[in-house]
C-alpha cells in the first residue's frame, strides 16, 4: 500500500538558524520531493532574511532557495500549507512549540528530545523501526476532536542511532539480544554550537556526557522493542519486554569534529550486518542509503576522518568484528552524528510517512 | 627484611636518546639514591656527548648531570660498576642486548616487551605485584654457573599498567574477579616518536592498536595471578588459574598527548579503591606515589588534561564508579602512560629490588 | 631608594573564581611576600566557600590556603586591610569596581583592559616599563582630596606583552625602532573560559581576534614611549612621539592550549636579546624571571609545547633571528599568555611597586 | 589558436600509490578528457593490482577505473601511448625518472620540486603564468636531436601557489609590486604521509619548515617575472628583474589538516582581486575554477574548515583586506594545499598545454 510520491511537497523548518536547522536546510535544498516554504526562528531573528540572520557554519554555502526567505516566528499560522514540518529546535523551547504545531494539525518530524519518552510518540531510527508509525492514529485519537493530520514523530539521540542499526541487523538474523555493552567516543559536533569549549577538549577526553548513557540505554529498549496491544486495547511500546535486554553504555567526548565511534559488544556474524536491508530502503525512501552497513575488513577501520561520509553520512560503518572473551562478539561502529544521527533521520522518517500515506500528499 | 638504601647507587640507561630513555634520565637525575654513570645508545650516536646526540623532546631541559656524558654502545663492558641498568631500548634490539647484560651479571629493569612473556622473568607493575621478584633466584639458576647478580625484570605495557591497579585494589578487598571488559582511549605518546602520523589522528580516532588487546588480556593474567610451585618443584606463574579470569579489551588511539583513559567494567566499591596501599609504598620506595588511587566524585572526571599529573604521574585516577546493567560495576581509569605506564614503573621496581636486597648495594 | 620587602603583605583578589583569578591564586599561594586575605566574586558566588563556588580548571589542585575562604562581593569594605588588590575581573564589570576600589584608597593591579588607555593610568609590562609607575602621584592628585594610597596599575594584553619584551631589548641596545610587523598565532586560553568553541578551532585557524590588532598597535606605543612633562607641567605618555613608530599586527587564533607564537620582524642582533636585564630583575622582584629572554639556536624553536614553561612561564623565548629582505631582521617570539601574558605581570608590577615604596608596607 | 580538446587523452601517473598520486587519480577518474592508462610505482609495488598495493587515505573510495590496473615500474616503456604523464614522485627519485621520461619523448607534468629551478623548465601556477609554456620549444631544442614531444613542466610549492594568485591579480591591475611580506600557517597534509609526527603538532606550532621560506621567495620571482630573450637570442626567466621585488616569508606548521593560511601584506584593492580572470579560465581549461578569487567581507574569514573547498579546492580565498601601517595593504589568503596547491595545478597545466597544442592530441 505504497503511495506514489508527489513531485512537490511543501515543508517548513523550525529552528532554522541553528546547527541542526542548517543541516535540514542543506539536505532539503537538494531533496527530490520536499520544497522549503517556511522557516521559523526565535523572535529576535524573525522578520529578517535568512541570509542576514544566520551564522552559517556548513562547508557548503547557504542554498540559494532559502537566502531570501523571511524568517517567521515559530507559530503554526506562519506554516500554513506545509505538509511536513521539521524541527531542529533546542530542547528548552521544542516541547511547547511542537505541541502547538501538532494541535494545529501539522505533521512534525523532530530531532529534539522532548517527546522521545512520550508513550504515544514513536521514536524512530528510520533504518530500524519505521513500523512504529503505526501508533500515530492512537496519538491523534487522544485529542478532542481527534486530529486528522497533526502528529509528532521523533528520531533518536545521535549516539543511539549509530550503534542500534547493527544491533537491529543482528536481531533480524539471529533473534533477540540479551546484553549489550557499548563505549562511545563522541564528536564535538554532537554538542551543538557553541557546545564544547576548546579548552575542555583539545589534548583531552571528557569521560562524561550528561544524560547520554541513560538516553542510550532507554532509547535502545523503545526502538528495538515492539508495539503491542495492552489489555485495554491500546497500543503500547513493549520496551523489549518479552526478551529482557540489558544495555550498559559508557559515553566519552573526544577531539573529533564529526563522527561518533562506538565499541559495541555482543553480536554475531558480519554477513548479517552487511546484508541488512531496512524497510526504509525497501520502500524506496530517496534519502535512505543504498547500502546500510559497510563491514570493514582492515583492522584499523572504521575511522572518523576516512569513513564518516559513507553513503553521504547516511550509512553506518562496522569494523573489527571479532570474538569477545566475556560476551559473544565485539565490533566497532562509526556513524555520522550530524547526518544519520540527526537531520537525515528526520527526513527519512518523513519520506517513509509520505510513502505510507501517513502524511497525505 | 628490608635493606637500608645506600646513599648512592650507580646506574646506567640503555636506549638513552629515545623517548623512554629521556624519561628515565629526567627521573633519575632527581632521584635520591640512583646516580647515572653510563648511557648507552646506537653505534651511530656512540662516542658523542649526550647533549649533542639527543633530539630532546621533554618540557624540562636536559639535566646538567648527563649533558657531557659520552654515549657508549650498548655492551656490558661500558656499564661495569653499574648496580642497576634501566632499558628503554626498542623491541627490535632489546632482546639480544638485555640478554647479554644479564649474562654479564648486570641487573636489568626493562620497559621493553621482549621478555614479558618469558616464564622465568617477572612482569611487575610495581603498585601491584612486586612480590613476583621471588622468581629471580630461579631465573639465575638456569645459567651455568648460576648468575649471582644478573637478572631481568620487566614492567607492563602502559595500557595494562593503568587499569590493573584498580583491579588489584578490588581483588585485595573482595577476592578474585571473574570478568573484565575494558575500552581504552590511548594517548599518542604511547606510540613513541615519531609514532603516530598527525594526518592519522587529528580530527580522528583509530580503533586499533596492533597487538595491544592481546597484550592487555595476557599480561593481566600474569600480573594478577600468583607464583606457585609446580610438580617438579619449580616456580611458575599461575596465570590466575585457580580463579579463571576472562578479560576483553578494546583499544583505541585518540588525539591526546599524554594519559590513557580506560573505561573499565566490573568492580566493587570506591572505598576499596581509595584505601589501596601497595607493598611498594609500605616498603618505602621513594618513587612510589604517596597515595595510589584517587577516586573522583565529579561526574566529568578524570580527564587527561586536568588529572594526568596526579602524584607526579605515578598515581592512578578513577572516576564515575557506578552500577553496570550487564556486569556489576563500571568506572573510568586515567593513568599517565609515560610515567607510571613506563619509566616510573621500572624505577620503582628497581627501588623495591634494592630494599628487598635483590640488588645488593 | 629600594624598600625592604616586609615578610607578609595582605592582598586580595577580585574575580577570584574566573580563569585569571585562578591563576592569581595559584601564584600568590606560593608567593614569598603576599598573603591572600580576601577573595571577591559575583553576588551569585558570594557567601560560599571558595572550593564550593569555583569550577577549578588548573592542573594543580586548589591551594589549601584558599579552600575555605568565604567569597565576598567585590566591594571595598570586604577588602579592608589589603595593601594590594589584584583584579582578574571581566571587562564588563571591571571598570566600575576597580574605580570604586581606587577611590576607597586601595592599590589595584589589574589584568583587565578597562583603564589601559586612561591617560593617568600606567600600562606596565613589568619586564619593560615599570618606570611608568612615576605617573601614580599625578593619578592620585586628580581626586579631591588627593588619594594617599589608592591607584590603578594595568598590565598589557597578552599578545602585546610577549612580543614587546624583545623589542624593548633591541631599543635598549640600538635606539628607537621605526617599524614593526607582527603576525600572531594565539592560544585558545587567551580567550578565557568557555572562550573559543571547539567546533571553531579544531582543524582550523581563525584569522581574526576582535580588537586585538588595534590593541597591539596602540599599546606598543604607550609602553615603549616615555613619560614626559607637557606645557601645563603635567605628566603625559608620549606614545613614542619623538621617534614615530609604525606597528602592523595580524592576529590569528590557532589550536594551541597555552603559548602565543608571534613572528616579529625588524630587530638587531641576538646578543642584545639574550643579555637584556630589565629593571624588575635588577631591583629584585621575586617573580621576575632570572633570565628574561632565551634565544634559541635550533631552527625549529621556540615551540609552544616544548618552550612555553621557560622560567615558569615568566621568561620569553626568541628564535629564528635572521635577515629580512624587506625590513632589517625577523624572528619568532613565544610567550606564555597565561603567565607573563596575564597574572604574572600583575604580580611583578605589584612587587616593583612595593620595592619602590609606591605601595607602603 | 586554441585546439579543440579530443574526447579521450591517455595519461599515466607516476608515484601512483603516494599521497599526491592518490589525489591525481581521484581527480583524473572524474576528468572530462583524460583517461588513466598506466600507473607507476616503486619496484616493491610493481606487479600488484592498484587496490592491493595502495594504502588509500582519501575520504572518497578508490575509483573503480584504477582498482584493477596492474602497477608498472616507473620506466618509459610501460607508459607508451600516454600523451601526458603526471608525476607525484618523491623528490629523491623524481629527478632521474622524470628526465628519462622526457628523453623518451613523453610530456611530464610534475608536482615534484626537482626541476623547478631549471632555467629551461617552466614553473607554472596555472592561474598565474601558463604563458611560460613558451619556453618548451627551447627546452626541447637542447637535446640532440631535438625532442618532438618530450618536456617537463613543474608546478609550484603549495604555499607559493596559494599566495601568489592574489599577487598576480594585483600586478595585473596596478603594475609591479615592490615588496611582499608573508607569514604562513601551513596544514600538516603539506608534509605528505607519514609527514609530521602527531607529538610534534598537537597543541603546538612549529615555526619552521625546512627550505620553505627560500622556496617561496625564489619561486615568487620566477613565476611573477617574465620570459625574455637574452643577448644570445635564448629565452630566459627574468626573475622580475626590471622591477626588483623583495619577498620575505615566515613559514609555520599548525594543527590543521588541509588548507594553508597566509597573512599577506602589500596589495591594493579588493575589486582587483575579485575580478581577476586568469588565462586558464579564459581559454576554457575544464579544471580551472569558474571564479578564481573570492573576497570575504566577514572579519573572521577565510577559515580552513569553512572555506578550503571553495571551487572544489581550486579557487583561492582572500579576506581581511585592510590598510597596513608599514606597507600599503594587508590581507589573509587561504588556499587548499592538496588541490590548487598540488595535483590540481598539474592537471590545469596539462589542460592548458593541450588547448594550446603544446601537447599534440
């Protein structure tokens, strides 16, 4: 029941001048379906042309199609006509604004963390569990009258996104995993801008990222778990409950610009990884990587500088698959935290929703 | 049966112009007992004054006491009269030279890896297992006639040294450990000079250090295990055999100058760590840290830049002691790879041997 | 007319929890004359013990002598009895607070920029122009009634301090300089904390530091120029007017933690540099470096990592003295921006003032 | 007299497995005219397939068109049929090999330094002085019998290439320059692989690059000077002799991966820079940047991380054009040392030679 993609779907971006917003704009400006119609920013920037308000930090120049768009405040009225709204808002304002957009019947695909733990909002890594879109009708039915088009979909924390894709590949081939231990070495871009002070990270490792380990442990259960019907007939995320999964994360910040490296433990065979084909690719999402996981054979790969742009940053690198004396298997994962770890995931989620008809276009 | 330290013990340094040799010289120039009498280098440098031959890379200047010492070739004759010889030789030459020095009845304390796996050579982390010096008489008895003063003592790989000290503290309080998983983020100085090319590490992580994981796994068993008598009446390292210990290491190189950060897993309580007093301190080794392990309470410590000089680099930092959902407990270790991880260990080993009378002075 | 230093001079520190304040405290805790009696901070921190309020960022631990000092607000009443007050305040508050302290008859030695351009406040690089203290009586006479003990002395911008010392050495030997061109590569610590975002500087150079070039050009004239009497009989800084000096600065930020490297042009001979003895040393200031300028002969020195701690960071490194095809001579300067470039300068200034009797003790 | 480019020109690459060779291959694999037919390497690699012999260090994967090419030794016989040979050889072997290829009537475009100072070999920055190809017939006439197709063309040192393009733009608009002072902050990739040890550059600046300043000063004169006829009727490079030009360079290595930043002094107006159109663009070289110089208006640009890929690395960034108190004008230049500073220049030189008929195709 795949819907044909229309040639032109009007979209908006919330938090358009921030780091994630800039990534959304860069990706959307080259997108085959989505056309940017509205950009939202803080009241301080609203009313200015995008080019004048933004402190652009990408290696590519500001896309021409947005240079002269006048920034709006982040209110639903300014986004009328947008079929999809992408949110790159900071967590301190995202909750209220995204709720207002949903209530105004807009489809919100958010990179913010505010609704990730909401029991009616799907937390979707597009290369893993887009099937969780199935909870949206229930999310809409909680409103009176029920919403017809408004909903919120979130994507996961960047460090979760990277390491969970190989895990999904392994579960698909070998069934439920029992235990995972993961140690991350995360890039500074994961902290946004200005983010990590240079005095804290040059010639240094910071062995702590506030809240990150808890996020990784909790999000893993929500994403890899299923959606089932509870005794009241309501849909609920089962948090991997039938096959309890223990996850232990240790998160570190290192002096790398882009690309989170993660030393995952527990798994089986590289064939399962290399042949993994997620639904998003099968369905034809244009931003899904042609090949999801590359398994490196060289002993010293993957490395952020050499491998973070695999599949334009939408693919995942795995290497050093080997026996583990304590658990079964261990390997290294490298995922691009600013692409598949952030804006790219929101966009593939939206593509999937379009093809499934969840966003009517 | 502690021997009083004499006021002046003549010592030599092999590989004196290399990175480890420079560290030995810096430490020995300020040492209360040891006096540098001879310096050995490659035939290319032999015959030159130290100051002219060395490409000095330490932040402190070349100590005055060695500037005008004429470098000798690494042959025993040039080190006559030295009670102790420290070896900072590269592995490609250390095996043959150290063996020759031992055969010439010189006591060799080596930072090289060549003899670490020898069943008659102790592998000593001075804050953990100096009791393994007990195997030396057996090592000497293998020669005909038996050696009277010559022997070889090695210290461990820098990444092993750092993380094994907290493990020893835990075993001392709670008995044998069953499983350890450790992920390292190792400094570039651990690779020597020129070592890691800058193009490989700036804005990068290298998730592989050749042979390092095997070394950490194997050395841990030799160091934490005991020395026992086999059925022929010979002493042997038991490799933790009575309480099998599984060790899983994942080693990474990061853009840090000095200080290896390691995310250890499995352990119990911080009191056991903070109160750990190794024999080397109890015996009065002057280079042993007054306080072996500092346990940090701040969530974002230890960090290489802020904590690597704890106890002049001879102490070990532990932080983030917390429950682990998979094993029992996890924590972060930071140890200075160029101090306690290398030259400082050799020196404390020699101090311990002097105080025990193993080196007659 | 040198005054004997008393054994104990009570001092205070303004802005005690900031980066510069932490440096002041580290240096003063080990100082032979000065004893910390009062610490000032923002109203938010006032009332807390120093150890609890500070986010300590130095490699050495917090000195015991200040750990339990209760932070005061930055008002003169809380600093009664202090003979000297060091100011590490941020520029946005330093102006008002320092003026209030002066008016309350306290001697203020400030690292802040606010009063550097004041025509009655000396701008002193202690190894260059402490003779400018001579303007203090005039500064005091501007008040009604004239101040007896209150005054403000500032030290220079860190990039000015480093490169101006070799220039002073050259002027002392060869007379007035006509033209100077200087290109800086400045460390991130010069921007304070949090300062430069890591995303801006890792794998990067920022060829601009706001206001820095103007400061270097202007401050050079004030410092190297003399103090003369104008036609109204008042003292005034002559800004090198009798021998006009053209200064051209190009300032860059690079990924170095501590130590500003500067490529100076114009000069003559290395002997003049190496033999330079500033008045502060001749007078016996205990924090003045025993040897002011080291001239390196190796072609690849000075380097921040190897040379920034020369004379505990109070000395200046010069290297690569060579002919310049356009001006006369060119060379490289390295000075420690957080030592002689900041807090150390304020302290030597205060020492000089004590020895000259400007601060009565 | 422009020759139409043929659709397919067979070319070879010498030193194909090295850093520069990898760049040549990456660029040539996507080139509209040139088709790689032969790859040369050391005897150690010769006989292996390219993919198996190379330690590939580029962010893009090895191009498919070269993966299975069997590496030849660098002898002319193996390159028969190649109209153009690009040389990425190391200087220690380039001299002899390139001479042999020329003698065998092959057209060599070299990135090596060996022939740059040869009085009959043009040293061409393609966006500045491709007219120097005019000396080739004379170079060929020195052989007996004169060569018909063999010759050598070199391009300049990477740091020269970057800063000389704006100077050429200024000379074109305002006539001869009298004096230039330039301070460089050069990327580590300029030193090749393994190149700069990480221990030398992390948290550091190295204020010296052996021979680099002399190269910049000398090459500037050869490139900006003309070709004139001497009294024997022979062509000669005049080294800017009629308008003597003094050049003073200060070269530094900084912790940047790609992109040399240079603080140039002396110049006039930004319009002259922005409107500069080199002959290589006018003639239609496909690899010449559409726009040669971008002049930035923001005060903190250009920066390596944000601007080094301007025009795919073939364009030059200029910023901070401002008055200089000592000379006339100063500005900052950023050029991509691995693109226009190396392989890209050789390729545009070859394109120019093809269009001019110097390489008959």
